[in-house]
């Protein structure tokens, strides 16, 4: 920790003591403002109907019944919502000074991710969007009833919903769009009138963010969400004395953080693709606000956002499978479409509209874009086709591909980049020199996901470990060492030595020094040619050791040891044969304590097949693994 951060932490302790005294005294800041809210309906284009609208309305009906469907809850219901209750465990967090609550103590608060998710009010923007679609006052009534309940149950600084400034930031964005999408409802003027306590709550959220926003080693995606909430709400509601100052401050800081937290190529520096999408949503929503008349963001800002959108497209395979690497908790900046909808489609539409991104205009995502005031063009402009392999060398991510975006596509995503972002690398995984593989858009070798954060330490450690990735380990030693749920104290440094796209694939060679204490080095060469991927692993060092190659198959794969030294996986007419190096012996694990798990979504895990190929041998040594794809049709 730097001296500057130590000083910041001391200053925060003093701030926390002052806020604790305010909480104990019942202090509740109220703004001096003239509220000028229009009751006229939000000016929207004709909203597309069809399956997207139907799915959103189904989810809105579930929200009317107080059913929670995030993180695998599958319709867990609360008759009367307790905003401090974890809906999974039923545990209710204390109603006391928020910063005095240990939100990572499961015995005290339950699973804090569950509690925070429902308090982000994504379900309320779904209800508000349903009102815009139907003009059914049931949806508007439920939004205002729940907002009133939340404000009454969460006085300033009290409870777990005042323990982290990211939560007020996301909540403010939800409130902005609830207010807009409910315009024209008879409940709008009643709730959002100039005398209502809602405006005190907005002001308190903004004050809280300004006082407590993330700094130092914690200033990652959280800071972007905090600043975006402050910026969007200050632009939407410029009613308070500080609104213009907060707007200018957050706008400058957002531009700084976009450059600081994003590689020039457009990829997020946290090396966790879920957070690439998360931060991209915040930046695009700020541009939506900007398009309504606020000061322009710079050309550089817009170009980097464009790069972020285009990077997402370049790293997505033919089947629409988004990259999976690093942590992922399905965090959203805003929800105005059903959870089952494609996560990326509406971002492509906004990217095309706001920054001229050269990406497709998918058939999905049109409803969300229209609700935000940016309906896709009826005849979208053409885009250049993706061709061949592409390297994001600053981020160390490489897509090795043949027959790109055709029915014969073979797609390999290889990780040869930094471990993570900032000194703690909070959302990194120990995935140096790992890769994933799909053919015809069918996932075959996968990243197994994240599953847990604060809860179940055993599984938190497993899902981000090296053995949970498609790479090599020696003597069971981790190349990168985790020292807490969001802290790494020893990080492998990866260097790419060769990157060469070819006519029918690509060559990538890289090494990591995660075993530098042992004076070993792992180098891996990827050679993709046609339907064959050749992996050449070289270990330097001395002595006899236990070597293990790890392969994690998609849950839909049927995997067999067809003969000694050969694995065969089948899924949807695609076959992957893996010919192991001479001397390696393979073992299949499924739902085992040591492997065989896959997390399709945060807080959900299912059994899958993991192959471990082991050898007791001497180093230095080189081993060659061949992977060949064939089709059964």
C-alpha cells in the first residue's frame, strides 16, 4: 500500500467517525432546491412489440408478485419486502450505522450480494418499462409503492444499503429511469412532486457518493459506477445547489477513469470480461444523458467507448458466446429488458447510435434501445466482416480463428496478458496461458466461471484457481497467490514473445514467471491451422516433478477416454479429439471435490467434465498436445 493510500485511509477513518455521529443524531441532509419535474409522458418512439416485450412483461408480472429471479433464486417470493433481508438465507442485516456493519460476515447479513441486488432496483426499472409499453397503472403504482417503502426503511447512513457508494450510484440510475418512464402516469405527479421525500433521498445518495467514492486500490469498476450515478442524476435533475458542480466533477473524473481503466484497444484493465460489459454500460448511459443536452464528452472519450463496443464484437464467437475470463457477477448498470435477453445486443445498438461503432445491428436489444430514446434504424448501415485472428496485445488477449463468422468457424481465445488491475487485482483469476475453444459457435473447452464472492470460501478459491483453467500446473503450486476474496499477493507476469496471424489460423507464444520463486518458467505455444490446434508446453528448471494439464469441457459435452492418451468430446454434432503428450495419464472428474464444476451464472454451479492429464517427469522438458475438431454431419 502506498503512502498516499495510507493517508487516504486515515482520512476515511475520520470521515467514518463523523458520519457515525451524524447517524446517531438522526441527521438527514435536505436540499434547498426548486423541483421542476414535468408530468408529460417521456417522448418515446413506437416501441417494438414481440418476444422481447412479452419477456419483459412476464418479468414485470413476477416483480408485482415480489418474486426474485436473480442469482439462481428462481422465483423466491417476499409477501412484504424487507430491504435488509437476504432473500436466500432469510437473514436480516442490522439496522444500524452502515459503515459499522461487516457486510462480509455471512452469519450477520447472509449473502450480501443477494441483498444488494434487490436494492439496486433493477426490478423497478423493469416495472417502469412495462408501464411505458402498456400504460397499465398497476406497474406505476408498484414502483412508487416500493420506492416509498425503501425510503422509509433506509434512512440516511443506516443499514447495509449505505455501506458502499457503488450501491447508491446504481440505484440513482434506476431512479432516473423510473421517473422518466412513469411520466404520464397518475402516480407520477403524486410521488415525484416537489414536496416529496424522494428528492431528499436523491440528494442524500449524491452527497454520500461525493463523500465516500472509491479511492486507491479499490478504485476499479466501482468508481466508474459511483461517478456514473452521480453524473446521470445530476444531469437529469439539476435542481440542487451542488448539481452543476457535481456534474462537472463527475464528468471530468469519468473521462479520467475511462482512460485509466481501459486499454487503448478498448478492453477493460481488470482482466474480467463481465466488468468490461458492466463499465461499458455506465459509459454508454452517460452518453445517452449527454445526448440530451449536457456538455459533450471529448472525441477521445467517445473513441475509447467505441473501441470497447468493437472489442466485445471481436471477442465473441459465431454462437454469440461472450468471452469468459476473470470474475463475473452479472452486475448491471441498468435493466430495461428481461434477464433472459442477450446481454450485449442493446449495447451494440447504443454503440452504433452514440459513437458510430462498426458492429452488427442484432435483431435483439431493440426494445431496450428504444426505451432509452435511441431506436435502431430500420435499415442499419452495413459493417465490415470479421476476418481471421485478432490480437489485443496491450491486454494480452488473442483470438485465434479460422473461417471467422462462417458455419465452419473455429475460435480460440488465449490469455497471455496482465494478471489484473491495481495492486490487489481484485477480480483477476489465476488463468495465465489458459484458453477456451469453440467450433461452429458450440463451446467445447470453457472458462468455468466465478460462482461465489463473499460466501463459500472453498468454491471462491477453486473457481479462480489455476487448476480451474485450461492450462498447466506443476507440483500443485499456484502461479498466482490469493490472500483474500479480492486480494492477490503474488501475481504471475505473462509476456507474449510471438504473435502472428496466418491465412488459416495464428501462432501465439508466451510465457509466465509465476514460478519465479522456484526458478521455473512455463512457456506455451499455440498454433492454430485449419481444424487443428497444437499446444507446445515448455517448462524450464530442474528435478523431477508432478506435471498436470487441465481441460474443462462445456456442460453439454459428452467426454470419453477413447484410448490411452486420447480424449474425445462431442456436442451438437461437433467432435473434439485431444491427443495428449506421450506418458500422460488422463482422469475424468465430474462434480468432484477436486474439479468437474461449471458456473453458468453467479451463485449457480453445475457438474461438468474436467480432464486432468498427469505425468511424473523431469524438467526441463517440452510436451506437445494436439486438439483436432471434426464434424459428424
